[in-house]
């Protein structure tokens, strides 16, 4: 048995069924021979996105896996790995490495050194007999604590080295290790939540990875505390729930803004509370309970009144029991449901002229609104690309619970959404999987739409085509006036057809809903689909910018 065969057998033991990849790497053949299906992308960055999207929908069980060649393959994968690292996504990367006699010899690219700053853990297999130990360390890092990408470099000469055929017989899949928070701290936190006149739960992506939706919902219901989520945490509570405010990032709806500004105590759970452009900051002087599973996230940007270190699901269970013990039997706290509904309704009234606009070119908000009214969010997985599509859809789209939305963007390279979309469809083939992207984003990675066609991954790609970089209007005013630097061009529906997919171009806002229904039928028939909407240079966003 070769080292790469041992790796493939370990992947099988860890539940891996798919390998996203781009040649040349011997891992592809070894994985295929072991019964792991390779998905060959057109460009490594998109291949990383496929593994990443898969991991997010599966909540890391199992993680996504991507393999690439040494040198240019690893170099091209770098931005995708950076995205996975920034968004704490559990993806295993298996780059081939140069032979050991050329390792770290200029100008050869070295993955161990180059990726060390954007991976949770990185290691090289430098002795054939260490393959099991190295892979065990990799999977424990993937499954334990804060999620993140892990890399194992396989030198090309080590890859084909023979090892004992029985080397993987004793390999035991890595366990997911979780722990509770300190009971005394839990009691203090429960008392503070129940004594606060205006508490708020601020839930992050960590609760998705701990499968804590049921517990989050129960805590919210027994305490009558409203819930908002981070962008990455969108979907951890069904946003149709009367206590769900919606999600936020650099944008938010009126209900989220109101409670973020007016709450006095915030339970931030499953979020690092990083002060980042894509993360809503906590404004003013508030009491903060910060619950995470990694001590490195505590105290970085806020001084919490109470810190809880533990798994999100277990911490929520502890808080539920503590709150039940503290609440008088039969007592019901005043419900904010009416206020939440009124806040949302008032906010939507302010946006109704955009959401139902008949103007042409059509506003992207009309596209988003028609989609929301045509498609059951429980049956869909939706993601966005970066820039305007993200900021337009985030505050409005009402997700249908865990695994129905992929919010991303701490590292927000244009074009990332296409790979995430394909990975999500592989992870949940029964869902209608849709990515909203701009024409600039499609220009970055759009040729990988052919990967979806060729690999029988029936996704829907929505291109909001305004033929310009509208978000850059103020930043490129002079250059655009002189040289038309913001202008873009392309007929994306025709490109999709040329690549073998189903597509339509829509310029009449009255045809939007029907176009989505036709596209959904196309995906149900096994076709990768693309809708190109001719849109305006929309410049308005919902409460875009930091909270005062």
C-alpha cells in the first residue's frame, strides 16, 4: 500500500465521500480507487469553495476535502483557503509537495510555510510511517474547538512510498470533543439575563457547527429574549420565528438595529465578536455575556462581564436549566413578539417602493423580493457573493433554519459564492441551491459554471447584471469619467448556454417570479441553471455602516 492509498483509506474511515480537486496530484486516482468521488474544478480557488460549501452545510460532519498539485496548484488555492480560515470553515487541504530533496529550495513554493498563517494546523508527512499519526492530528484539529482549515502536505516522493498494507487497520476516527462551561458562571449569566429589562441573544456560526438550533430556540422561548444572528450565523434560528429579528453584518433590518441599540445585556454565543467590517459591532455601554469554545476569542475586542468557555449546544442546555430553575413556576415574561413584528413591518414599508418597483432596469431588491415570495426558504439553500449582492440580500432574506443559508465574508473575494453553491448542493442534493452574484463576481470565476454542468450539480446561479461596478461609483469617479473604468460587459445567459446549462435573460420585472419557477424546474430536471437579470446601478442599502 502506498502512502496516498493509506490516506484514502483514512478519509473513508472519517466519512469522506467527495474530493474536490484539480490535477496533477496522485491523490485523485488513489481516492477514486478507494470509492471517493473526485469533483474536478476549472480553477483551484473554486475547488476550495466547493469543499468549503460542503463543510458548511454538513457542519463539518464530515469536513470538506480539497487536493491540488504543488507549486501553481497550491498558489491558486491560497485565496480560497484564506476565506475558509477567516470564516472558520473545517476543510482539509491535501497539497502535493515537492520531493523532499527539493523541499524549501528557492524558488519552489512551500505550502507548510506559506499557508501557516491561514490554517488552524499544518503539517508535512516527512516519513511514510507517520501517515496515520499525521492524519489523526489533522482530523482532531478539524473536529475540536473553533473550526478552521487544516492542511497536510504530501511530498510527491513520500506519496508513492510503500507502507505496510495493515497500517490503517488500527486507525480510529477522530472524536469531536466538547465541554460544558463552569456551573457558577452559568448561574451568574442566567441571573443577569433574567434580571435585565432588555436582553438580546446574538448568535453566531458556532451554534450551527454545534447543531444548537433547538436549544437556542428553547432558551429564547422560555426567557422571551429576541435573537439576532451574525452574517455567518444566519439560519441558526428559523427567521420566521416570532422572536427572530434577522441577521446583520455591515447592513441590517430595522428590528435588528433597534434591539442592537436599545438592549442592555447581550448574550453573544458562538461568535468571536471580532471587530470586522462584516460584523455588527456592539454599540454603547452594555453588559456582555460572551460564550465561545475557544479562549483565544475572549476579551479581544470587548471586556465581557461574564465569559463562558464551552460548546455552544452544551452551554445553551446549561443556561436553559438554570433559567428554568430561576423562573417562578407558571410565570411568563412579557413577550416582545408584537414589538418585533411592528418594527419589521415599519421597516418593510420604508422599502416597499424598492421591493415592488416596476422600474427598468429593475432594482435588485425587486429580484430578491420576488424570489422570497416564490420559493419556500425551508426547501432552499441561499448564498450571496461579496459586495452589493451580499448587502442587498442579507437584511431582507428570511432563512428557513439551519442549512438554508450560507453567510460569508470576513475574507470576501469576488466569485467565492459559486464554489460554495456547488458544495452546498453536493451536501444537500434535495435542496434548491441558489447563489446571487454580480457581473463582476461572475467575471472572476464564472467559467466554473461548466463544472456544475459537467459534474451534474444542478445549482442556480443568479447574475445581477448592471454592466458596472456600482459599489465603486464614489471611489472611481474621476477615472471612470476619463476612461470608463467601472464599465463591464458580457452576455452571461448566453455564456451559460454555451457551457451546456439552462439559462434565461430577464429585463422585465414582471417576469421575475416566473423565471425563478422555471429555473427551479430546470434544476429539478438535473440541469445547472443561470438567470441573468438586467438591473439598475442600485446605491441604497439598509442601515449600511457601523452602529453609532
